[in-house]
């Protein structure tokens, strides 16, 4: 922003009663830009010249002495360091305020606040500054723009001000009133009589408002009532200044001696803890002003009227340190003093209009420890020079000066040489003329939507001999334009990010059926890090991965493999209703590798979200999750093997016991070509790959056996692992080093098309990515120096599932992909001819001849010569560069063949013949694609979707018919899509990120049978995390015995309590109603289950408090009964467990067919992240409910039907669960008697009469 006139003053400004005045003498105006201060020869010099000797070791040094604005006529009456920014404020006796930026005191703003009254106090706050004069208060923005000016009859002789809260300001002076002022309302809210002496100084203390009057008395007032609590008689004559810090209050002033005032050479010190004076501090000067140094509670600075300054310690030291300075005031009186909050800088103002700046750190001084950035005016950019021979730059870019009367420009031609020619209007769109219907002399036609309203496109032809590369399909918007000029991109609805209007219950009343009619379950996207929903769906619909994770179980609290198994189980049983991945994301946030890779996104500001690169993010997440679940499964298997050996009594040496080490489970942060490590024996080198774990035996020269290598493999590495041989060959001596490794993921590497060759097939790119070669300097042991080395990789074993990242996060790679798509379409056009390329396959438009959509790619009857690019656009749909089916063959000599193949149902028997030179051949079908959907003009709309070929087994479980079909998964929106749409990309908005290929002939033993890992043992492995010994005495439940394990149809009463992790975000709509932007994020804190059967009916068998490592915003103690410390293992006296342990118990009960009774269980299970079939839930909120009426609270139901009062003070989950069980039993009695309807009608009549409030005094 350009704030003109803020750095100087215009001498033409005249004084009036209604305007902001300068000084009365017109000759005393401030200099305009370009002028300089003219100082006499005996004027001000840099401070370093005066004090160059003897002060080099001083703690503070005077670095600047500047003449303030108006300093030649007025003294500096007030100085103040800004508490928010690196600014120093000055006010003078002429009513003028100036600010200076940084320790260099660069002038920032300068403005007049009063015509003739001096500025007596300056206070800075968040929104600007407050300048107090004798009769007025001026609020001004730091940039110099006035906000308000306030004056009243109560402001007679103002002297000081103090901001006590965000909106409240106290003002005092030499008058009998203390004014309380509201900054928001700009009005006085209270007047407090303080006596005839008034209040000259105000200081704030955590316990008091300290008010000093001119007679030497200091009143300590209550901050809320402003009533006097204590009074300190500091000086017998007059109070000069005082300051307060911590428990000390220090004053300076005058005493009455022989009928006259004399300066006290003692600083009076008061201890506010005991409200009495302590030993005064003797100083070497006549103190006039004093301030505490903020970061040193035991030090203060005091200054005399003649400019002598002393640093004083308030604590008696064994060795006194006398610090005296002389401020160069030229004999003038020192009027003002302030110390910065960082205690690195001090500023003094004198009667000569000068500011003296002292600092303890001349090279890097700061006013505040954490200052916000200061906003500066935009610099005036100079006009670039234009050559006189330049015939390209338009003359309109040169600003023309104003020509006075009688003068003319050289370019003004005489009238006889001029002719007025008007711009020819743009021709009317032929489509409008063709569809126009005449009504008299007026024609009507549908808007063809070819451009925006009042926008005319001019055809500009670019001349140049260079090669022009453009996309054939004209609906692409990559034309070099940006912003509003870019072409409109029509993104299909199924790809767009879905905006959901939340209610108080979050997404409970959202109609998900309109987004998903498939029977498969989507995932909600309300939680942070939900960007990975597309990859979660992809992993779920890869059947071998699903089977592995559903069968996995370990004892680790935060295991992503376990959480994925729980999530996949929910997707199995939820029957089309969307699920939440909250527990998985909770565990995901605790993984340090995920945080190190930058995969964890908190609730960011909109500006931060714009910078998030979702393409890089999802590709890194894909690499991370495969490695993470591989190492978690490997760790679990090793721990189980060790436990089995211990159970069998097999004793091994300590070295063979399993100990988790980072080198055994390496991070994925390393590079594939990390380093070469020489073996102690042999002539070969070993490459330590980040994707494989190697034991120390290999470094010592011991050969790794096949069994050891097999021990490091898991089901994940069997599915995704590509065995590769890394070969490093020195190009000088020919020495070769090779080593085998396993890679779980392939990154596509694109060739450089600027080198010559332009056309590449996808198989060419994949071959180059799987078997890359590069020449790089590396150490050679034979040559004993760095030599150019050829590094290559050879495939040894192909995986059953080929995962790859596309790497289209750079513009160069996007251009390569787009060029290849254009080449494919161009080749089809060259082979078939233009007319036959797409005309025969074009479908008729549903709107027929009435279609007004621009660039519509369908046929329209009656239209001759439709846009040729319509047919071209169809070719992009039907001819894709990315094949749907490929075949990879490994040759005996180390080569690899990759080619495109037809679908399985169209492949002939000759197509699968395997040559003798082929060691392994696999036909891959494209199984899933994760795409980034970009919305250039709406950054908040960008998202990730997954296009997945859902297999027959999933359809058989969901719909009963074993078929295969492609679907798009956009969070909870799921829609079927045709196969040709899957590998069609418009890189303007649909960009492929992750590709998954699956072996067409995958062996049956790869897809293992799902085994439920949860057994009854989950109830007997209960461990309390609380370290407090009292926790064992606070057991509030009786564990289940082996013979009372609940089974099919048994009743279990349940209740849960929650805490809030993130508050709800809402905005005020234009109609005055609150609209929820984001619902609150709840976390389960306590889960209680009570027996509903057997001799111990009504007795809890689960009462677990859930430990949390995340910050709790609100414990909701009134509604949950949870108190701070209950969820902390260091302080809790409850039975504290992990969420995973309690979750497994509930899952076991659900799998056993238990029926849960409770009140509002739908929300409980949602927050717990557990899907329970509807026939296993008995909710009392629904049992005691009439259609089209309100829901009734548990407290009112208990009072009405059971005659008991619950939740009087706080909620207790045991009490609530037991009450719900009793209500269910009462409902059964009503049902047996046939009185349910009448009882419900009576319930609602009583509730309406009592306004649904339990009567007071009804507690039992």
C-alpha cells in the first residue's frame, strides 16, 4: 500500500478549528521530501565522537542522538517503545508524534495529534497508539491514519493513561477524577473520584493498579473495583516518578525541608508482599525519572534533570558496581525516559527536541523479543528506460504530463492530418445468429457461454519462426493465461471436492445416499490428514493387502497395520454408510517417520493450505505406508517367535534374543545409493540400501544365508517386493560391484525430450524406471580415488503387485506426459484421416440442437462443420498413452521386455507363449489410480480421488454378484465410471499420482484366508498404565470370568464419555444464524460396559479410562465427569488403559453377537470409531421416542419412569449405563403389558408441562 504524505508535511496546510494543525508559525513547518536538516556547526554530532574514550567497555552505549520533528521549537515530552513492533514513538510539546523504526531510528511515520497541546503520554496497543494530551485522547494507526479523537468536560488536565484490559483504559491527571474509558465504544464508562490532588502516574501490578499523586502518595487500587486497598506515603513533598516490577515498588521524588522542596537522593523501596518500606537505595545523582529494566528484576535506571544517568541494583551486592553515564543534553532538561521490553535499549528525550538512544547491543539490538513485522509503504517504482529505437513498447505505458494552456505535445498532429476511425465491433457469434428467434425487431437466442459477460476476445497472431507445440484438444486451458483470463475448466461433479454443511451433530443428518448408491463404504474427510483417504480405499480394495491386515494383531499401542485392519473391518460391515479413519489418523500422528517426512498436516491456515503440494504428499505417503506396515509385520513376527521359544523352554544366548534396533528396521529416509562399505574379506563391495535390512555379519565378511534373508521378508515384501541387483562398474578399471536388494515401490523416471527423440511409449518409460542407468563419480578401491562409475539396476524377481509413483509434481514432467498424449492422438489422426477419426464414434447430445455448451463433444443434428476439435477430444478418451494392461518379461541375460497387451478376455493363446530365454513373465492389469484434482482458481477445492477396479469378491460380499467394475472414490462419494475414463487425463485438473498394477494370474496362495485375530485373551491382557499406586485401589469393575463370557444375544449396557480436542468452528451468516464450518473433534476418554445378564447383572466388567497423548482443549467435566489428570499416566488414580486395548474388547463383543443397550449409542460408537450392526444396538433414546417429536434425555427418562434422579452434579458412565439397562427392562415390561404407546404419550405430556426439566428437590 502507498501511504502518501506520511513521511513529510505539506507547508500549504492551514490551521483551522476543524482540521489537524501543525505549528502556529508557518515558517516552522517540517521539511518536505528531499530537504535536509541544517544544523549549526556546534550542533549535534554522533555520540561516539563525544564518548569515544573510556566508554568502550560500558554496558550501554549511546549510538544515536537525533533531532526530532519540530525539535528546533519544542522539547520531547514523551517517548515510548512499541510493545508489538520494532518502533520508538516520540511526542513533543507542540502536539506532534513521530515514530522511528529499528535501532537505526529510521523515520517511519509522523503526524500531528493536537494543534498546540503537548503530548503527555504515549501508549501502544494491538491496533495502534494512544496519544494523551492535556484535554484529548487521540487514537491513531501506526501507519498514521487517525482512528478517533476523544475529548470531554471531564478531561481538564490529563497526565497519564493505563490499559488494564483489551477494551478498558484508565486516564488520570491533575484533577479529582479518574476516567475509565471503553476503547471499543469510544465512551466513558465510569468516573472515580480520587481527591483534589488527582492522579499523575499510573502503573500496573498483577495484584494492584498503582496510582501516584503529586503530593508523594501512592494508592494501591483493586484492578476490578478500583477501590483503594493500601496507601504508601513515599515522599513528604512531591512524587517525581515510580515504577513497579515483581514484588518491588521504587519511587523518587522531593521532600519538604525548611518550607521548600528538595530532591531526595534516595530511592524509596517498598515490598508489596508485606506492604512496607525496605532499605532505601542511595544514588549519586538527583533522580527525576526511573524505570525497571524488564528482564532484570533487581536493576533499574534512573536519570536526573541534567541528564545524569545511573544503573542501580535493588539487591545489595557484596561488590558494588557503579554505572554512571552523562547524556549529552547540552545543558537542557531531560523530560522523558523509556526502556524497551527486551532491556537492550533506552531512549531519553530532552527539552531541546533531541532523542538520545542507548543500547547494550549496538550491532543487533531488538526492542522486543518477539516483534511482529512492520508494514511499510510500497516503494515508488521508477519507470524503466525505453530506447528511442524501441518500436514494440506501447506509448500508452508512458505517463503524460499535464500540458498547460498554450502548449502542446510533439505528438499532437494538426487537424488536417487526422482522421477519426472507430474500432470495428466484434462480429456476432454465428451460433447466436443461427439459434436466434425474432419477436418483432428484437431477437432472442440462448447464451452460448463462449466468454464472460461484456468480454470481447481479440485474435492476436504471434509471429515467430520457432516450433509451436500445442494441445490438439481446445478445451485445455494451458494457454499461458492466468487468473480471470484463463479458460473455464469444467470438472465433472464426481471429481469435485464435496462441501458438506455440518450440523451440531457433525455429519449425522447428512444424506449420504445422494453421493453413494453403490453399497460400498466411503470415508469421511473432516479430520486433519484425511488427504490419505484415497490411498486407504486403494489398499482396502487390493484383496491380498486387505487379507493380510485383517489378520494382523500385535501389542504395540500405535500400530498402523493394526489400525488399518480395524478400518478395513469397518468398511466390510458398514454396508455403504461412510466410515471415519479417526483411530488410524490418531496412530498416524504418533509415528516419528511420518512427521519427519512432512506427512502430518495440522489444522492449517488457508495460506498454508495453498502451498501444500498434494501430489508430492500422497506419493510420499504411498512410499511410507508400504515400508511402515512391512516393518511392523516383521517386528510382530520376530516378537512372536521369541515368545514361542521362551514358552518352549528354549534358551538362547543373549545375542540371539530379539531387540528392536533402528538398523534392523531402517528408516525410509535414506537414498537407494546411500554409500559403499567395503567388506573385510573378499573383493566385492556391499551396497547398504534403505529398502533392506542387513545384519552386522555382512559387514564382517560373513555370508548371509538364505534363511537369514528369508527372515527379513514379510507378506508385504512378497507382494510388492522387486528383487533387484545393483551393479556399480568403474569406467576406468572395469571393476564391478553388485549386490541384491528388495524395493517395494517404483518411481517413474521421464526422459529428456529436448535431446532429440520426442515420442516414447509408457512401456519405454517404465523400462527406464525399473532398470535405470546413470554415470556418477564414486570411490573405486582399485583406483584408490573417485572415478566415473556406471550405476545400473537389473530386475531379478517381479512382484505380484507393481506399485509406482508417477512423479508429475514438476512442470517438465507434466509437459512430457502431455506431449506423449498429443503424439498418440496425432498418430491416430495421421493413420485414419480427420473425418473418420471421431465422427463415427461421436454420440448424439442430449440437448440436441438446443445445446448451448461451449466445446460440446457430442453430435448436434442440423449443425454443419462442427468444431473439429470435438472429434479430437474423443480421441483423447479412446486412445490413451497409459495402457490398461502390460506384460513384463525377465530374460536370462538380464534384459527386460515390457509391452502393451490386450485385456484377458481378448488375449489369444499365442499371446501368452513364454520363450525359453524368459525366466519370469507376468501380465499386469491396471487396478487402481490415485489422481490429484486441481481447481486453479479455488485452492480449497483441490483434492485427491481414487479410481479403483473393484474385484468380484467385493461385489459378491456387497451385492451378491461376482463382477468387476471401475469406481471413483471421492471421500464418501462413490460412483461407477467407464473403463476408458480411468486412463484419460486432462493435466489441467486431473493428474495421475499413484498407479497400482496387479498380476492377472495371481497365485491362489497369495490371497490368504482372513482369520479374526481377536480372541477371548483380550480380556485377560488388561494392563493399567497409571503409575500412581492408588490406581490399583480405584478399580471400579469386576472383570469377566472365563465362564461368563457374553455370547450371541447377551445384553451388555454401555456408556462412554468424551473430551474435546478441537473446538467447533462456525461463522455468522448474513441472516444472523451460525453456520458450522467444522464440527468439534471429540476423543473417547472413558468406556463402561455393564453385565445385563447372570447373577452379577448391573455390575460393570469394563470401566476403562483412555490415555491420550494429544492436547485436550476441553475436558467437559460437567458432562463427562473427566477431570484434568485422569487421563495422564503420571497422575491418574483411575484404571487407565490404551484406546487400542479397550477397542479390542469391544470388537470382540461385537464379533460375538452381543447386544448393546445405552442412550445415544450411535454417537458413542462413531467417536470410538467402531461399526456395530443395527440389530446389535438397543438405544433407549429411540425406544422412548414418538415420531416427529424431540428426543428425550436420559436424566428425564430416569426421573419419569424409574423415579430416580441422575446427573445431578456431573455425569458418571457407570450410573448412565446402569440407568439405560433399567430403562430397557422397564420398556420390556411395558411391551409385555401393551402400554408402550400410552406411556410415551404421557411422557411427552409431562415433559412439555415441565419444559423437559427435572423438578428441583426430586433428588433421591
